[in-house]
C-alpha cells in the first residue's frame, strides 16, 4: 500500500477514534471527520462507505492484529500467561481504540470476537492435551474463563491501563487455572 494511502487512512481512523471518545458514533458525520482530519469527502469515500464501514474496518484490522499477536514456536510456549501478555500488549499499543471499543455498545460485537479468538486457541490446546474432553465441557469452561478474563481486562481498561501487563496476565492465568480461591481465601 502506498505510503500516502496509509497516512490518509491513519488520519481518518485516528480522527474517528478521537471523535468517538467525545460522543456517540451515531452522532458522528463524515463531514465532521473530514473537517477535523483536513481531508475532503471524496478522499473519505475513496476508502469507506460511511462511518459504520469505517468502524467495521477498524475492528477487523484490530481483530487481525489480535489473531496474529501470539503464535507459539513450541508447545511449552503455548501458555495462558504468554497468550494473555501478547493480547494485552496489542491492547496497550491501541489504547484509544480499546477504550472506545470497551466504552461503546458497538464494543459488544468486538468483545464477542475476542472471545472467539481466545476460544479457538484454547480449543486446539485442550483437544490436544485432553483428547476425551466433551465439547460442552470446553464451552462451559471457556465461557467461565473468558468472560472473567474480559471482566479483568475491562477493569484494567477503565482504570487507564494502570496495572502492569505482567500482573494482569498473571491474574488471568491464576483465575483461569484456580478460580477465585487464591483471591478470596488468602491464608
């Protein structure tokens, strides 16, 4: 892709994300994005159909980045903590986008896609490590683990990413393997 095209798309996306942090998506217009990004409407329409098409494009790029975030080289590297760290690093690299996605109703679609990414990774590992595991057991476990992990991540995002990635990844790993026992029943 041409450097100018990349730059123009980045300016459009950054402007959109900035506007979404200020108001609801349905109140953002193409004209407003163009004025703030200092581009003309024809330039916007060269790449996107409308504001929602732009949002979908941003989400798809981010989902692709998440899917490619961590591909373990060995089975020993295929751990919850390594996967969590890789995902969290992508979140840190895209802070404003993540805040926008976690703070809007449109984020629900995005969060479901994150669950699907994590589930497919875990399902591969569980099927390999536990050949007799039932599909429903995998689904129950994944629903419990991933919704809890999303809750932890959401708390982290709402607190402006204050906690270190390693600590959040360790928390997700611990809760995934041991539930809340370590946190509630401290000795």
